[in-house]
């Protein structure tokens, strides 16, 4: 049996270049899905993660990658499909944390704050400057912009205070920014997460390929049996009459060695008289091993016309039984 650790090490070394290419592709797909917008919603990050996961699996099950991971073992379409289903059943999800939340005041909140601030500024500065300098018009001109500026600054500051947001939850919205330094930080996080997932996926796929090759050993043994027996059949076809018993005995012995059952004892042709047909009482459970000739019910005595072909405990071809007719 192959050493699992050696298989994992070989798969990791053989796919080093392919893994780097796959990781770059997944990261590009992730940020391509997010787009170039400054503010991104949480659902967009989830969609980008799913897109990156799809890119990882697609590259992981490419013929080029599977050839390296499987170590040269042949994988047909059916084996690849079964491998993919098994991998999906045990695969851990790709986890990418979202960027930190940034609290931003809503646009209409700032607009209303500017409107209210301008009105309050004009109403407050106009009488004040008229009383102090007899310049009412200057108060109207300056009060509007100054009031709007102060109101926007106050609302912007309050929108970041959690205690205040408990009473006015609609004052601001939670957003995630991907501009400037925040984008670079998130790119590093995404790259690390994708690399960690690939470091898990490649050894897991290598173990699954190894397990699949080991589970196919009975099929390989069966193919070897039929190749050897087939060769003996062709030898039997070209053998002279006086040498037939030797070749037939060799053929029967090979069949026994490979797991064919029901070939105990000497062959009938090698005995002085013909072998009597086997008889038994029919039971319902025998239907998996024998076909019936005519109508047979449980408890009827039957004769075995043709024995079943049994290979390693599995019925390859059912035999044939016939009901014993009573004679008067």
C-alpha cells in the first residue's frame, strides 16, 4: 500500500506552479465580481466568494491538475465525476472575512441637516449682527453657509456614536469601503484565505485519488483473471485431442485460483462415468443464483441444469434449474 504522506508530498510538489496560477485566478475573479466601486454591500462579498470558490474547483479538477495529483493513474469520466461528488461532500467552505464596517451618514440626512442648519444660521445671525453692527443683510448672507457647515459636521460626528444611534438608527448606514489602503489590506486577506484553502484541497484530493485507486483493485484483479483465462481458452482451441485433459485441468485450476466458485472436484470428462446432475429443494432465496425453467414454487425438487458462475462471492451469471417431474 502506498504511503499517504508520500502521496501528499508528491502532489504538493507537483502542483506548486499550478496552485499559484489557480490562486491568482481565484483572487482576480473575486475582485472582478466586486467591481471598482468604493462602497460594497455584504451580499456582494458573498457573491464574490462564491465566484472565487467556483474558480478554485474548476482549476482543481482540470485534466492537467488531476494528472499530477493522481500520480499518473488513469481516471475516466466516471471516476472524475465520482471524485468530484465525494470532494464536494467533504469540502470545507472558503471563508473570507469582510472588511471592517464603516459608518457613513445617509445622504438625505446630511441634506436635511444642511437645510436646517442654514435656516437656523440665518435666523440666529441676522438679528445678532443687526443689534451689534446694524448689518442685518450680512447676517443673512453669512448665517446660511455657516449654519449649514456646523449642522453637517455635527450630524456627521453623531452618526459615528453608537449610543446616539440606538435612539436614531436611521441616521447612518453600515458600509464597507474598498478604496485606497483598505483595498490593499483586503487583497492580502483574500490571498491568504485562498492559499489556506488550496493547502487543504490538494492533499485531500490526493488522498481521494489514492483511495479510489485502491478501491478499484478488485476490478483490476477481475480483469487479470479474464485475461489469463481467455488466453487459456485460445490455447484450448488450438490443442490436439490427446492433450485436452491437461489444458482443461489447467484452465479449471486457474479459474479456482482467481476466485471462481463451484469448480470443486475432478472434471466430469476425466471420470469413467458421467457425473450425476445435482438436485435440491427450491427456495425463494435461490432466485438470485438460478433461473427457472418452467413454473417452480418453493418446496419443489429441482435439478441443476447449468451451475451459476460465481466470482469472489458475486454471481456473474445465474445458473438454470428444472423441476423434477413425478413419474407414475
